[in-house]
C-alpha cells in the first residue's frame, strides 16, 4: 500500500517528465525560403525560423514523402509511405474520403495512449466522410469558378442549393481529425477549397449559405467556387489559427498535463491572402514573399506562447514544410531579385527533384538537442512517429510506422545514418529511391545522381553506372514487396503499388 501511495504521489512528476510535442508544418515553404538554409540567396527575413535553427538542430537533408500536400501529411502522421495506400499520385480531392484508415496508428493516437491532450489546428486535407449523398452532389459542384477567374462563373444559386447545404452542414463530419487521434480540431480543412468556413471538432462553424464571390478566385486566392459563409474573409484564416494555437498551449500548460499540438499551417500556400500589416513587407513586390514573413510571425507567436507559459524547456518542437515552393507564385520574378525559394536545389513543388521534397527541417528540444547544431544525415518526416515512440518508451507494433526510423541518435549528437534508404515521389507518382548519396529516379530513361557531388542534379550519371541502377531498382522493389522499410514482419500494402516507369511511358518515349 505504501508503494502505491508513493507511486500516486510521484505520478504528476512522472507525467511532467514527458515532453510536450509541437509539430509545425508550413505549406509550400521552400527549402531556400528559410534564411538559415539559404543565407546567400534568400531575400525574405525569417527571424522566427532562424531562431528555431539557432536554438535547435537544423537538418540539411530533411524530406517530405512527396512533392505535394496530402501524401506528405499522411506519411508524417503515420510513419508509412503514402504510396502504400490508394493515393499513389495526386492529392485527396474535393469532398474526398478519409485517406487514413480508422485503425491506423497516428502520432495523435500514440500521444493519446500516453496521456497527452492532442490538438490539430489548421489544414487537414486528408479527407473526411462528408455527409453528402449521391443525389446531393449536384449542389456541390458545377459552379465554373476556378483559380485565376477562368471559366464560366455561376452568379446565382437556388433555394435548393441552400437547403441542401443546410442539411449537410448541420450534420457532424465523421472520419476527420477527431477520429484519427486528435481530441480537438480547429481549421479550414483546405483553405482554398469549399466549404469556406472554419470547422470545429467535427462540425462547421456556421452554415455556409452563399457562393464564394468570383472576385476571390483571382491572384492566387481561392481555387474553387463553392459554399461559403457570408462575407468570408480569407485573410482571417491564419491569424485565427495562431490565436487558437496560443490558447491551446496556454490552457494545457496551466493544467500541467502533457500535450501534442499538430499545427499544419495554411501558409504560405494559396490563398495568398496577406494581412495589411505584412503587405509589401518583403520588398519583393510578391504576395507569397509577404506571406512567408507573416507565416514566420505566426511561428514566433507559438514559440513565445511556449515561453510565456513556462513550458519552453519541456517541449519538443519540430518545424518543417509539406513540400517545396510552388513555381506559379512568381518564382522567376523573385529569382531575378535574388531570392531563390529552392536554394541550390533543382525544381519546385510537385517535382521528384530535390526542390520538390527537400524542405526546412528543424528540431528544438532544450536539454536534449544542442543549440545551433547542423545535421547532414538523411531524414524524413516519416521518422516522426518512431521518434515519439522512443521518447515515450513505446515499441511500435508491427503494423505501425512501417517506414519510420527514430531521430533520437541524431538528436543526441551522433553523426551516423539512421536509415539506409528512402523514397520520395513527384506529385504525379514518379518515385525516387535514395541509397546514401545516390538517388535513382524511375523515369523511362533512368536517372541517377550523386547528391554529395551534384546537389543540383545537373548531370545524369545513370549511363555510367548501370549496375548501380539495377541494384537500386532491385532494392526498391524489395522495399515495395515487404510493405515496410524498417526491420520486422512483412506487411501488406493497401493496394497493388504502381511500378515505374509505366509501360505506357516507355512506349510513348519510343514513338
């Protein structure tokens, strides 16, 4: 009995020993948009990102799993490559179904199992079970409005539209964040797609009853017309996320219980809805550049909230981006002015080349991670769940985190590879396979680069190393068939994995 009383007395202390976990995921922030990564060719001030780098460990070879959004988010949350699912190319579509299976372990579920309060605040874009019947779908599409203001735009909606929207948005939305490991959710799902409203938990905040005006579909603002709250303002999204993140940190810190905050920001992705205080601040005459600065300020608010709440020293912070910078936001004009969003890397968002998926990647953890350090080892966002598991003293089951390796040796100062290979894909699905510095790309004509010697991927050396290409192809095939890249029992992929190069691509090249 005495031992039980002692254990109960120590429980608060034991609980507080678990670090809080904050994961900040920027959207479309290029490797070179963070000044600490690109000091000579970055013209956008990013003091908060640079502060994180100065106070933590900056990874120069950190990657998302894909050159676009949804697949990278899946892999970060589950520690499993997205191409093992039905999403082997592209992103989750408008009103799309949940990509994460109900029984799949996520970082949120893992934290919940260890007594954490969990919150997802921001952009989800992994699908939900929207309560839209086949008969109702006609009232959710066909408006014509799209990014750039092109196409025939519907100027009116009928009472039938409003009645259907009310019926649907009065119901709960299942299959979303609160059923995938998060006690709380607040965000806009996809900020440039309908519904144009906030979602709290599993319900919309208000009932969208108007069609988003066509005027909000120009200059990289919203992308598709659809149901919106009256007078919905795109500029209000990012500040609202910052407010809610601060509130969550303050509340949980006051209760002295461990928390996990997953903060997938909506920026600097479209909508490039820059608030007045930041308009023109970059000096590059570019809304994206201004929005990078506004995004950096939000990151600063989160860091200050941790400090003000007295939990800064007890918090593990990971900052990264879901993919590289999008080329369509005026990249070439910025480069003429001396700002290179991809830094020394080739290409941009959606690409299989490094500029598509090598991204800012910083970890701050006072007392564990030495401040101001730089790690050149190859790491992936997939490694998050294995890292958390090691922190929590938990062994992942065989069917979880199949492609996740713990970062802990690196965070403690070791300088050795934690993974022998990695896969990154273009948004189109074309994969690349890494083996140390070697990178194989499964194009119809194979490509091979030694990134230690040619980070810009300017010289395809596949013709010089045919044996290495074949060996990497074989290793990739083995990884696919095993259903995992970590040691352990073989697992099943959700569906048959598409192999590249596709036969159609090979035939097209021969014509």
